[in-house]
């Protein structure tokens, strides 16, 4: 049965059947939900989001890695710079250590052999002993891994450098003190010994005044004594040593001249005695002859 809502639809193609279309059914069909898409079509956006998220994570990770690499590179560059500075400072420290060691093992060790009785001021020996007993800082290196450690190492290098500078100066001062004190003691001893020599020379001059065969030797010794006295008063050790040898030779010449004078005087005295004896014997002979003649003359008278 057909109603007013039934539409007769005839196909325009020959041989086909005529279809009846009800508008209500069409409306009902229009209200039906659209057919559901396949499950794999609904997952596509999720996959996209996962891929984008993964790419974002990878990008962040890459940035972190790059940041770490850059930080490491900067740290390595900074450490390399600190190491260069440390090695330069270490070179200066080693130079100071070498200078101190050479002084300590050279002039310091030599001055350390001087005893208390060889110096004028024994306090200089005590000061030197204190310096020679000082303990040197241990050797250090620049083998550290971080900038903070390099800063600590640079501070330690500065401390060691200050130690070597201070102790090199104080050790040199102690060595100079001992050396000067010994020189002062040597000069005092030398002047005392030279004074005794001068007194002996003066005694020789006093005893031989006018009693030498050659007065020129005596005059030379007298002039040399005056020069020696000047060197003694000036504290000229080298001049005193040279003059002491000259004085010794001059004294020998004066003594030889004195001995010659004594020998000459003895010879002259012996000659005079011989002549006197001969004159006396001659006179006695003459008196004897005279006495004999007198006796002969008296006998003739008798």
C-alpha cells in the first residue's frame, strides 16, 4: 500500500526495477551515526605526538650533551691555562730553591766549619747554626685536576717562594756575619802578632845603634819599621804580612853587620894587644940590654 510519503523511483535505465523510496526511511537513515573509522586511523595522532615528544626529548638530551661538552671543553681550557701559570710559577720557585741550596751547600757549609774560638762574636755562630738547621719545604708539582686545586697549589707556591726568599736573605746575612767576625778576629790576632814583631825590631835597632859595620843596614831597618807601624795602625793585613817578611830579612842584615862589627873590633883589639905585647917585649929587651951594659961597665971599673 502506498501513502503520500512514498516516492516511486524508476530507474532511467531500461530493464531495471522500479524502487519505492519512503522519505521517513531516508530521514531515519540520515540520523544514524556515521560508520566508525578503523582503529589504526584513530592511533595516528598519538603516534605523531609520541614521535614529536621523542624528538623533543632527543633535542633536549642533545642540548644537554652539547652543554656538557662545551662545559668540559671550557673546563679543560681553563685547567690548561691554570697549569701553564702554575708551571711558570713553579719554574720561578725552582730557581729560588736552587739559589738557596747552592748558598747553603757552598758558602753556608764553609762558614759552618768555623768554630767559636775563631770568631770575635760567638753569637754569629749560633745564628748561622740556626739557619743551617732550617727545614726546606717539600717539592710540589702542578699535577692537579681542577681549577680550585690549582688555586690552592698557586697559593702553596707563593708560600714556598716567600720561604726561600726570606731564608736565602737570612742565611746570607748569617754567613756574612760569621765571615766578618772571623776576619775581625783574624785581624786582631794578626795585629797582636805584628805588634810583637815590631817590638822585637825596635829592640834590635836599640841594641845595634852605632854597633854595625854598615850603618846603611841599620837605617834601612829603621825606615822599614816606620812603614810597618803605619800598616799596623791602618789594619792592612796584606801589607803587614809582606812587611813582616821584609822586616825579618832586614833584621838579619843588621845582625850580620853587628856580628861583622864585633869581629872587626875583636880583630883590632887583638892586633892592638899583639902590638902592645911586642912593644912591651921590645922595651923589656932594651932594659935588659941596658942593665947588662951597666953591669959590664961597673965590672970594668972595679
